């Protein structure tokens, strides 16, 4: 409060200078520095509160002028200011007159909230979540009210809302969050998403998303090359998730064999049937329902003990369907099932598809990432024989949600299947090559930019970076498997080393260990995982998924896709299960 | 270079202090300040490059310690540091050991790029775009190469890539970008998206998105209330865009009348037909193709001169279809057509739907926002009689892409239509009320968090803020209409004041003004708008859409949804059209 300083050191020696201003509280700090970030010239202004406003503005003005003179491009380094947001409202931000300063200050304040969240996400001393029941959050927590009102709230309240939204949420990037196939918080991907939001555009035409459209095209071609299609030829799109990607595959298959359905509807086709494993993702059945096949015409295939399709069962069911007068159309092979992480034998299935002239789709939403690993990609051998592939970089490759690709071997078929040629959007008389407009290939009109974060991550990590990530996650799951396979109190759901990072197991509390196998034990065991999970969530220490499967009672499904996970986190999970489950 | 300062003023008088550190270049600035943002205590450290490292770290250490002692919560104010990113890689960021500092610095550097972009977006002296043809961008611009490689790039290159991505993109928030129904850059919405990306979660279960799930529920209820459904009852979801929302409406209608289609497929239903206007969005026809109705079973209705459905034509076509043995199922009324901005007469259509027992959907993707305006909502009179409504806040309400709602009057029908009861995701034995899990209502599995930005904007603007926005955009379009309706060189595509912000017009260059009407003039006029548009894009000064419609040759469609637009921008557009088109 007592000290008045004004220190100014700025000698413009270079032409390539950018300006840096940090406005903190009522004090100004300004730094003009070399654009190369290595020149050390700095300007520092420091003004105390008790300076008169006039003096302050004069001095600040002088600094600003000086800094301006040293500027050689029109980019500005941001200024940080102590700002009273309690009297500011959304209407004071850009495009409001004089809205620039409050806009920047507001965004920087938000960024501070976000960077603090990022820090804590990776901090094992913080909780994964601070669980509340719906009614608790709905009643309103201290200062956090979800209700919307007619009148605006101050920006101060908006910032509080941002903090509270994160506070009562779940840290999906926390090293001990194992609950979903998508986990982790990739910093480059995050930066990519921030940029994507700022660009706020739409993938439907080159006209308004030139860079993103080209990035999508190049990245999808690279993915097709990795799948193994000659020259990376074919077609593809990013879609809003694996379920929609799988739906595309069924649509395209139908269009390939029965193009008249597009115009005349399903009544123009015979009774078509689709095949997929009983362990496959429910989106195949959902696609059957949505697209008008009917879910009973999605025929489920038997799997072996480890959840892999039995090819002989596929062939038997094809023959059976044909005998009943149905027309087999489509087979889905899963590369990495949701629960067991099983890889269906693609080559064997491809042989059968070729024999009966069926469309082969590979749902690699979860397992597609293994294509990036020289060590593990053999698990998808035969994928190059598929007609279409779903591959979600937002799962095993750690890309932020959402990022799912549907890739198709035959060029032009997405366009043929989906085009409606809307004149207001896809004008043929544009000045550029309109084959770059992607909108008419999609079932969407507007389409979110999902590519940039992925492209940026690929640039930043390189192909080898993804490979290392995949290999590391699989090593960690091997570590878990080896740790518990013979440990007292654990039973594995299936024998042998898992193919993917999925490790499925029962934790048997001491009270059940000597109980004879039978219905009573089954019923009790069925309740163990939900109870442990509920306690985990109440404690907020970790999260892992559980589910029943077929005739198997509730078991834990552990997966690893987060690059922050270490062996100690795996150890922690096991200790936590035992701590919480010991007395059940 | 000559000045060594270390200034430290910190007296801890309050308990509620947060820490502020700004590390700039080789200098540290630190400010500990009151959390209330109004207490003026500050700490400033300034160290020049020529200090020895030892001395620097000692002093910095001392400062850090002191700041720590004054900290009363565990949040940290971010530090800004001059960082050499040329030797840093993605692998050096979190979760890497000591990754926190480079992570924060990298994110702050990205934020600087983004805030500069935000500033420029609102700056009329900058271009809307810097147009390049696909081949130019693909060949690689100076320092900007889209190709992906095996090896990682430095973070310095990643930052350059971020800058260049924005540089060669299109500023959809620029006050002179009028190209799409979605435009503008709302700062609160942007902050909301940044937070959403950081939270990186998924809407399918309450378990991992508790706050977002509740926000979605409350906001959708509010939207249903505004539509006018009693107590806001019903159901709804945010979907990945208006086309998918419209597709939901057709699916739900089919499920309502022919629930067996879900199981048995379209062969279980009679030949169903759908009705929509010839001016409606192509997604209705696309839904017909995708869902197995066939696009020829989507019957197009005639419109009046202003693009509104003629109800008598609907009734005639229903009767005609029934006579042919088809079963009418569904009628779409558009509230705000894409090109003309026309509002179909919902009440008249609803009467017919009631008479023939048909599902009434209102596609208010574009016009739904007018419900927020007491002045304009009468244009949607009768919407409360609809069975389902599409309403895209990402269009007229200025919410960042994507944000589209499908709202359904009958509760439970989305669940009935789409549920597959996947055990691994929707366990009935969770510890919370699982009716909050939304995933099984959707055709997606994972679903992006589209709600938060919208909820936050609503909080920040209030209902009245949206109303003001809508009213203002309509005033601006009225201004444009009045300006050009009698202006030399302009012809309106339809007579009378537009219902929405769409103003459709031909610009007639002097060379065509005296030409007699006929094929030659038509052909020449058809080429005018594309030529002007191409020149606009080359100049980068503004962007506006054009298209033909029915037998009408290419015309401009001007729309306003960006809150940054002023009358001067409208004037600019007209001047620019005349400047570029004068000599055609």
C-alpha cells in the first residue's frame, strides 16, 4: 500500500517485437518482448492503488504508447487485470462498446478456473468426484442454483457457476477414473477443443471450414492406410459417436445391395437380416431398429468363452436364415468388445462374408486404436478385408469426446447413399472445387468439428506417440491381470490374458469365500460389485465399471485408456476394492 | 537490462486469500490478493535476466513460500512465463513428471492465440476470411503443413499450427459474416464450451455427468414450458443437430403408431407416408430415406408465394394418399424455412392432423428462437399442439455449435422407441435414481455435452436477454428490407416484409436492368450471385449465401443471427454487393 514504483526498461533493438501487457489489479505490468521468445527486453510498470486515477492513466497511457511503438505485428499479448465482475454482465462483453477489456478479463478468469481444474485432475490427492444425489443438486447447493431465470446474472455469479459445475462433476481425466472406455485428459487435445470452440464453425462446406475439411480428409486417408486399404482409398466421415458410425455402416450396406430402398423404402427389399455377436455393442441392434430392419432381424451370434464370435455359428445362421427365406446382408465383427475386450476373428468371418457375398463391417470403436501398435495390431488381422470400419479415436487413443470415424472402402458410396443435393447449401456453381463439400455425404446437416483436436494430437505425438500410449495401456492391464489372477478373493470372468485392456473379475468378500457355489452365493455375489461401486462413489476415491453379462452375475470391468494411469493407480484400485468390500 | 528490482508488499490481513503468480520471461511477478477481488494487497517480484540462477531461485522460492502462507484455499492463480516451446513436446506436459508448469504455460499460450482471434473477430478492420483454394492449402502454406508424420512436432510448431489454422479459417463471428443461419461468437457460450471440453465427459449417465444431466433436464423443461405444453411436461434430448432432431421426430411418430416396427421392421407396417413442404429442410426427406420409408414416400406440399404451406394442399394429398392405399403418418410444419424464413400456419395444419390422426412435428430449428420474443412468437401460434418440436439454440439464439433439441410432448416415448437396455451401461442396481440416466433414450451411445454453454448463456443473459437478441436481429433485417425493397438494382424474391430475418433478393447489375425478361436475362442473372460471392470471398470482406429455389434463379439470402451486427454492417453488405457487381 505504501510503495509506488514505476520501472520502465525498453529499448527497441529488433523489428520483430510483440507486445505484452499484464494488467493486475490496479497495477500494470507490461512486457514487450521478442517474438522469438528469446529476447529478454522487458518493460515493467507497477502502480499502487493510492495513485490518483489521473496519474495512473497518464503513466499507463505512456506505457501503452511506448509498447505500441515497439509492436511489429498486430497480435497482442494478453493483459491480466483485477476486475470486479459483480457489476459486469454478459451485455458488457464484446460486441459491446469497450467490451474488449472485460471480455479478455472474463475469459482469463475462466481459464484460471479451467487450469486449476486441469491441475487438480492430475493430482492424486484430490477426489475423482464429490458425489451428490440428483435431489441434492436439484435442491441447490450453497450458492449453486441450476434454475434459469428471466433476468441476467452478473459475471461474478457466472464464474461461480463455472467453478461449481466442475466441483460437482466427475474428473474423467483423473488417474483413478476407470469407469468408461473414454477417459483421460490430453492437454493437446484440450487445446484443440478450445480452438475448435473458438472457431465455432461447421463441417458441411469447404467454404466455411476450409482448413478443418482438409484436415479431416488427410487424417481419414491416413486411417484408411493404417487399416490397410490400398493407397488409403475409400471414403469416410467423423460422426457423433460410435453408435452413429455403426448405423452408417448398415445404411451403406443396404444402399450397396438394395439402392432402391433409398427411394422406395424397405418395402422394396426382401426381408433382410444382419448378424452380430451377442457380445457386440447394442448400437448394431439399435441401428436395426432405427433403420427399419427390426431388432429381431439382427441375429446374435454365439461366442466362445472369451467373447469371440464362433465363425461356424455365423455360417450356420446364414444358412438357416436363407432357408427361412430371409436375405443375409451384413455382418458385424467387433474388434474389442465393450465388456470383455474381445476381438472377433476377422479373417474367418471375412471368408464367410466373401462366400455368401455379405457386407463386412468391423466395429473397432474400442479396439481400432490397437492398429497404431506394431505389437498389438495383429489382433485385427483381416480388417483390410472389411467393407467398413468404425474407429473411435476418443476411446483408446485418448482424444477428447467426441471423435468417431466411419470408414468405408468403396469411394462414393456415402455420397450415393445420403445425398439429397440441397441447393441452398451445396451450390454447384461455387468458385472452388465443390467435391470438398462433405455435407451431402452425412445424415447430419450441420456437423461439429471433431477433427482438429485429433489432428493436433497426431502432430504433437506423432504416430509413434499413439503407439506408445496403446502399448503402455496394455502393459498396465497385463500388470493388473497378473496381480489378481491368483490373488485370494478374486475370480477371473474368463481365463487367460485379456486381448484388450479389459480385465473382468469378481471380488469375493471373505464372507463368501467358503460358501458353496449355488444360487445363494450367486445372489450375494451379484450385489457385491454394486455395493463396492456405490461406496467408491460416496468416498470419491476411484471409479470402475461393473455389469452382468449373459448368465454371469455382476463383475467389475477394469479398462485403461488414460495416459495418466500408473501401476500405483492399479494397486490403489485393488486396495480400495478390498478395503470397501472386505466386510460385505 | 540494467535494473534489478525486488519489491514485496504483502500483509496478510484477511483469511480468505488466493495466490496469484505471474511469471513473465525470466521475471516473476506475484500478486496475492483477496478472493473477493476487491482487496488490494499485492506482491510484486521483478528479477532481471542477469541475476544468477541461484539468486533467482532463492528469491522466487522465498516469494513462493510467502505466497503459500497467505493462501487460504487450494486454488492457484496462474503464472505466466516466457517459455521456450521449441524444446518441449507433448510428452513433457501433464501427466509427465514436472509437467504442470509447461502444461499451464502451453495452455496460456494457446489462450493468447484464441483471445487475439476473439478480438479480431469483432474488429471490422479485419477480413472475414483469407480465402485459399483446396490445392493451395494442401500444397502447404509457409510453415503450415497439414500432413501427419510418425515423429512428434515441438510445442512451438503446435502453436504455429494453431495460429495458422485460425488464420486460414473463416471468422464466423465476424459482424460481416452472414453466410449461415448459425453465426456470431457469444463470449459466454465460448467460455461454456471451453469448460465443457475441459470436463470432457459424456451425457449417457448421471454417474459421470451429474451436473450436466440435471442442467439438460431443467433447460429442456423450460423450453417445453415456452412451447406451451402443460407444466412443461414431456420429454426431450439434445441431439447432434437439427437433421438428427428431425429424424428423431419421424422415429418417434412411427413408434407411436406402429411400435412393432422397432422389433419387426418396416415390413410390419403398411406403406407409410410423410408430408412436408417443398420449402422445408432436406432432413425430412433424408429421414425418410434413412429410416426405411423411402424418399418418394415423403410427399412435398405446395406453398404460397411466400413459402408457407397451403393447408388445403396438405388435406388434398392426405386424401389422395389414403385413396392409393398409403397410410399417412406424419406432417412436418416448418417454423422458419431455411431460405425464405417462412412460418407454416401451424394451427391450420394441426386441425388437419387432428382430423386425420397424424403426428404433427414442428421443425423450428431456425425459427424456434422466436418463441423467446413476446413480439414475434405469434408466428409460431399453434406450436403447443405439436407432438414434437425441433429447436436449435445454435441458430437464432446464438449458442455455439452444436446445440439442437428434439422435444416431445408424450413422456416416455423416446425411451420406448430407443431403449435397448444395455446392461453394461444402464445398471438398474446403481445407488442413485437411474431414471436420470439418459443414454437409453438416444440413438447415440456416447453423447456430447451440448447443454452447458446454453445453460450458462441463459443464466448470463436471462430470458429477456434472448428476447432482446431476437428482436434486434429482426429489426436489422427489417432495416435491410426497407433499404432495398425500392432501391434501384434490387428485386425482392417475394413480396412483403419477411417473417424471419431472411431477406431474399436479386441484385441486378446495370447491364441487366434494361434487358427484357426472358431466358437470356434469367441465365445471366443466375450467374450474378455466384460471381459476386466468389469476389467477396476472394476479397474476404463479407460473406452471404445464395441459392436457386424452385424455378427462381440464384438469389442472395441474407440472414442475421449474430449479435455483433449493426446497421452499418448491413449498409456495408449492400455497398459491397454493388461495388463488386456493378460491372457484371
